[in-house]
C-alpha cells in the first residue's frame, strides 16, 4: 500500500503548486493556506480554554517563561505568530500544538518533566510541529490518500459488495501503511527540531533523553504496538535524540557562551 501516497501526491503536485520542504529538508505536500489553518487553530484553542479546566497562574508563568525563551530565538518571521501556551488540569502526561502557535500542556506532563530543561524539550517539540506545518501536511496527506483510494474504486469496478469489502481492507491498509507512519515521521522530525530549539535557547538538550526515560518509567510499557501508534516508540525516540545530540550540544554551548541562561522557577 506504500504506492498509494506517492501516486496521489504526484498527481496533486503536478496540478497545483503545493509541494515544499520541511525545516529538515523533507519533501511536503501542503494544500491548505496558512491563514485558514491559523484561524482554525485559534478557534480550537479558544474552545479548549472554555471547556477544559486550566491550572493556576504559577504553572502558567512557568511554562510561559520556557516558551518565551525558545520563541525569542526564532527568526523574526516565525516570532510573528500568535504564540500562546496554557496549562490544562489533566493527569494525562500530554501536550499539543495547533496551527498559529497555540499550545497546551497538561499538568500530568509537569509530573514527568521534572526540570525546566525537560519541559523545554516538550515545548520545543510542540513548536517544531508548528514550524514544520505538520497539521497542514497531515491533512493534505490524508486528502491525497483518500483521492488515491477513490481513483482505485472508480477505475477497478469495485462498486459490488465484494469490491466494497476490499476497499475497506485497502482503507485499513492505507491507515496503517501511510497515515500513521507519516504521523510518526512528524513526531520524529519535531523531536529533532525541538532539540535544536531548546539548545539555542540555552536549555540543556541532554535532558530531552531524561524526559523520555521518565516517560518510560511512568508508562510501564503500556503503549500500543508501535505499528498501530501515531508516535514512535519511546526507545526509538531516545535513539533519535541521541543521534542528533552532538549538534544540539554545540548549539547549547554557543548559547551559554552568549549569555543565554534561562531561569524559570518551577511552581
């Protein structure tokens, strides 16, 4: 089923100017406009804040301090996004990013990320999702996959009951063979981008590995099988971070020598 995505993407790229590259140089298909996605992100963030309980001001000041330190090192064009971050009361150790620069961190993540450097790796990761246009790419990829399946259905005589059953299997194959692995690619790419971002801001990139060791200890191996998950396995994430650590450490040492020593008191 891996040929479905290249087929659909090639057809779309041939008809519209929608192909670009991510910050790491990976080819991307982006079909939606930035303004459209940013407005969707703003609306979703507003709804989250209306429906989910938020943490106290001390927690907000803590995560805002870390986010501000990272955002301050972004190029001027990227700093112009409406960067906002909030802490939501939830035991689930999770964080999210929305188009436009809107981010959320659960209080459960503060139990896993026990230092400012560990939390900086989480926030850097979420900022990496935004900078790499992952929301746009994911929506565009799913649209391209649906297009590929519809073309197969219309040209292969699969309108019968048996054909529809086969299309269901193909859909499952597309889900596990294309969409989820592509989401894992996003997570790995955001890890690499976030590692450099936190280092440039003066946060110790080594603590990103400690964060995932903490996560492993907290989850106790209860994650779903990696091939059915939108995230890489925790061990794989640690390996990816370690593989990019030398560059991050060089950025960290340069940042510290330039006086970047963030100090965000933990509540």
